[in-house]
């Protein structure tokens, strides 16, 4: 029987939101542009809203070049931001990629908790359980600090479509990795060659992956079938207890 979790979900958000936006001026001997402090939660929300707003454009949503898309997201950010920090188009794009990866991983964990279908569990209980699972599977044991972004994205059709797209990319990446693996030995018999190719997959299906493999699946940020399968197998023993 699992214990109830009381994880301070907003703790990381508060600390992140309290970060000051102080520009760090480079020294005279330092080449390059100015550096600013990390994005705070207010900026994160505007980045998410900007991505959704531009993605939902009924006329240009699916027919925009990458540069045009992010130029429009940047313009949205500048119009709606509530801080004085200066953010470039590139910094906003890279911040979105971080949000996309981490929220996608968290969605995977939350989906896993929902699929366990425990009676009497509240939404806050599920959030706490998913946060615990996320942190346990993170390579650096870091907690999930983007609940504010998850709240904005979770029910949006564009975000759900993006998750499907990421899952397909994960599958494609796994197939390419499997094809690029060199064989240990070159067999002369076709049946032997086929057996060598099937054997690793067969062995993998017999043995549930441990925490290390589950962490690796989550770290890749696929968030789709590969991630869910790793989580399912990892937790199957616990669920059956």
C-alpha cells in the first residue's frame, strides 16, 4: 500500500519566481552579448501563451517557416511580458524547448499515475505522485518546477498534438538506433542472422527495465510509448503488490 505524498509542488516555482532580473554586464575583456538571469514563472507563462497563440493561427499556423514562427512568438512575448528583462528570439525559443521537454516528461508521469486508477485520489494527490515519480526518474534527482506551464498546456489540443509528434519522433529515433547497431559477428546463415536481431528485443521484453533504464527513457523526453512502456514495466511489480 502506497503512502500519501505531501510534496510541496509550488516550492520550486516560488523560488524560481523570486529570481531577480538583473543583467550581468560582461567585463571589458569578455567577448559576446549580455547575459540575463534565468526565466521566471511569469515569463514562462508568456512563452507558453505565445507558443499556443501562434500555433493556433487558423491562417498561418501550419504554413509558417521556423524563423517566422519564432519571430511572432517573440513579438507576442514583448507585447505581453510583465518584466523588464530583455529576451532575444533565440533565448525564447530555447526556453520553450526546455519547457517542452520537461512538461512532456511530467505529462508522461501524470498519465502513468492516472492509469493506475486509484480510488479516492484527488487531482492534488495525482500531482504529488507524478512529481515524486518525475524526481525519482530524473538523472540529477531534480524536482519538477514547471507546474505553472503544465497548467497552461495540459488541456490544449495543440499541446496534445505536439506530444503525439514527439512520441513519433522518439519511435523514429529508436528505429534508427536499432538499425545502426553493428552486429557482433557476421553469420553466414540467414536464420542465424534473424535470430540475432530478434534476440535482444525478446530478452528486453522478458525483463522489466530497472530504474536506470526508466530514467534514460524519461531523460530522452520522448513522452510517448517508449517512456510509458518503461514506466509501466518499472512499476508493474509495485502495482501487483
